[in-house]
C-alpha cells in the first residue's frame, strides 16, 4: 500500500478505454438478448418487449409505465422513486427513463444497465491492481465478472442488482483507499463511501445499508485498536497512519448513520392476529437487544414471510430450517457458507425448471459453479499471500457476511446465485490472479 497511487490510477486513458470496452460489450449483449436471443431463439422464454418470463423485471416495467404515464399527464411533481404500492425503487427508475425518453420499452434502460455493469467491472480491476496484481492478469480475471451469464439478469433486464453490486464495489474501494497515507486519498475514500451508501439507499435495499452500517462500526473499532497497538509497539508515525484510517471510518460510519432509512410511522389501526409476527424467539440476555433485534427480524422474514408467500418455488434449498434464536443462526453458519459458495449443487444442474428461462439458466450456471469451485481451492493461498493487507481482510469479512445473510434470508438457489455474484466474483478473481502471479514469480526465480 506504500506504492505511488499514480501507478494504479494515473493512466486515465487506459481506464477510459477499459470502461468503454466493458460498456460496449454490456450494451451489445443487452441488445442481443432483448431483440434476438429471447424473441427469436428462445421465444418460449420471452414475455414481451425483450423481457424474460417470470421475473421481477416484469413488475418493474409495468409499474414504470404507470409512473411515466402519470408524469406525462400531471407533470414531474408526481414522479416518485418508489412505486406508491410496491415501494420498489427500480419501478421509479424505469418510470424516470420512460418519461424522459417518451418510449415505454425496456431497451431504453440498456445504456443505464451497461453503465452500472461496466463501472463495477472497472472497480474490480482497480481492486486487483491495489493487491499488486499485474495489469494483464488483473484484466484476464476481471473479464469473467463482465461476461458470465448470471450478469445478464441486470445487464439485459430491469433489475436492481447492477446498482447493488456497484454500490458494494464502491464500498470496497473506499475500504482500500482508507489505508493510504496521503490525505487526498482519504478524501477520495470518503467520497466513494458516501456514494456507495447513497447507491444502497437509492436501490431500496435498506437491509444492505444497515448491514454496512454495522460493519463500519466494527471496522472503526478495529482501526482504533490497530492505532493503539502501533502507538505502543511502533511509535507515533504508525499510530498516525491508522489514526487517519480510523478518522475516515468514523466519517463514513456517521454518513451511513445519517442515510439510514427512517422507520415508518406505525398505523393507528391495531394489527390483526394474522398480521402479527408469530415466530417464537428465545432471547439471549448476553447479547445487545439492538443487535439481537436484527437476527429476530431476519428470522421473521425467513420463518413467516418467505414461508407464507415465496416458498415452494423451484430451486428451494433448506426451506424446512427455521430460526428461533441467535444460536440457531450460528449453528447454521457452516451450512449457509457452503450453500453460498458452492451452489448450485449438481442436483440442480441440467434439469427442468418451471419456466424456460429457469431451465436455460440450469444449463448455463453449472459452468460458473465449476469455475468458482476451482477458485475456492486457491482462496487460502490468496488469503495467506495478502495477509498483511488489512483492508483486504475487511473486504473478505464483508463478503462472508453478505453471502451468509442472503442464504439465511432467501432459501432458494436463484436469488442466492444472483445476489452473491459481486462477492464471489471478487474473491474468485483474487484467488486466480494471485495464483498466476505466484506462478510467474516462481518462473522468474528459476
């Protein structure tokens, strides 16, 4: 982390070219899916207007048209980010593009989708370079993130995962930059941290914003501890280095706190018995109520809401498992990480789904799974090689936390594979690229 920052991001022309290449690829693929692949090659998987059958994008598209029509009839003062009934932010974003263009077709959002995906790909490349990975190797192992078929969900359709992944990668970048000595780099980390928080808030995934908020509380404590240890053992200079990092984390932590969504005002009408949470919960007297309430909320979602409205779909996994205490979550953690890192398991490969699109996915994702499985064999080597880079350990911890949370919240392979994408693609890229760099160094020595 002591190398000149210019050596990583100073070549602006190269980064612009790289971003443009990612952008043009994403835009081209989106156009091909909407105008060729779905309507001509796989018409049974085509709903209409370039959208696949059986996805949330149909709701976002329909609600976006509704919002756009209201704007065109009544003016921009009626535009809202979130649909008044569903509360979905992507509906508001779709409505914004439809109203601005006057065209109520999903292809209008393809340039926006490509922008998000290309930007996330560029940040992944920069993260690899910050780990001292060579340009060529970093580029090679960034490409799978850009081209793997799972990404078509947010590249060619209307979905919030593009925003979600970009927001998280910006957060990872802020972590990395916070460990640079120069104050200008710390200012950059503050800006990208705030932008990451804003993206989370915009996309409407409040739970992600809350999880990141608590992670930064932990990171603030870690940086303060490191500053104290360095003051005792290494002197003032090392203390100031980690002290600056702690200050940056404090600012980002406060920013995330300010961006936390305000709780909705409770209705004056009492809840009926069927509306009240029925989850039996065993409270732990040794855990803070504020923290345990997060686990309880997650348990209510998993035990009741998912079981009532979303269970029984193809791809279900471990739906019979219920959580009644924090201990249940801890006990399930090894299984959750196994599902998060290794799914889809072979029993889901090359099988029929309830929709043509789902069946196509089951014939494609096995190859992604195999790519990841080999990466996990190399991950311990990468962790050891980068063991002195504290920011990478913090990023790794966040990846584990979010993968775990997605598995315990939604016991279905489809959402898990889609929502873990940003995390596993980052860790797999680090694993493969580190192994290649070590192999090259070995060859040079010989």
